[in-house]
C-alpha cells in the first residue's frame, strides 16, 4: 500500500510543478477526472492503465506498477509539462505570442527577440495560463537538454534582463552574439555563466562570458501541441 501512495504522491508533485490540473490530465488520457483522482490517491495501476499513462506522459510502466526504479526512462522523451489540446491553439489577435523557429537557433549576431516580434511571417500562439508570464515560445532544435526537453518541444520563455540575478540550476534560453541561441541549465559565476546540458554524453559543459549575452529567457514551461 505504501508504494501505491508514494507513486500517487510523486505523480501529483510532477503535475503540480508542471501546472497541470487533474482535469487536464484526464483530458489527455481521455478518462473521467474521478479516475485520475482515484489513481493518484492509491488505486494500483494495472498493465493497461500503466501503458496508457506511459504513452501520454512517459512514466515508466514498471515504476507505475511497482514504485521501483526511476520514474522516467532517461533514454526517452515524451514528458512535457503541458499537453496543449488542438482546440486551445487558436491565437487571439493582439494577445498571441511569437514562436521562435528551430532554424533561428545557433545563428550568431541576431537579436532574436527583435526579429520575431517584428516579423509578420513567424508563427504565433496564445499564452498558456498555467505557466508564469511568458514573452515568447521557442521550438527546441535539438536534444542537449534531453530527456527533460527534446527536439520539437515548445518552450514558454520569460525574457529577463541579462544583468538579472540568475536562479542557479534553472533552464534558460540564451541569445548570444557569438553562438546564437541555445538552451542550457545556467550557473551564474559573476562575469561568466556555466552552461550545463542534461545530455552530458553529447553536449559538454562550457563557460560563456556575460558580455556575450544579448538576451536571457527563463524556461517557464514545456509543452507539445496534440
């Protein structure tokens, strides 16, 4: 029984951090909210329900069944903070937010914020009410931050002043003069930032001089559009 309660508690914490309600989880799973509530409050997962939750959110099937091992498989993607249904994808004129296309990452000497906020050709989306205030969306171009953020995911970005106090260990999109834009966990070392990838095998850490930064954006949400 203890494992069942612990599993439900950890899933609740995950969705709380992601800003997803039980009603939204139920919508993704195509079940009643009561079924989600029961599952999160100790009802054991069967093989069918575990497979369904695994497909929707990436939780490991064995973990859902037993509580043993890791909650997620580090080799898999597919666990966004938010799944945005198609019927939420219509932008409201004057309230929509530009989407940075993947092709604009790694383009040096480009002020991406100025480009996407003035270009009439970029895609736009409505804000996600569960996330903190965000100024841009960005389509992730690669897997440096996998498994948490994978190629093709949409990131909700909050623009901050480059001399702001950095929340160490949080994930930021950094627009630079020399390397263009990239996504990393940032540690503020004063005149330099340490840039840390989740995918350590393929993307080593590196230092970035603060004066090389054009803009900083804190990642306040990760989503996909179904």
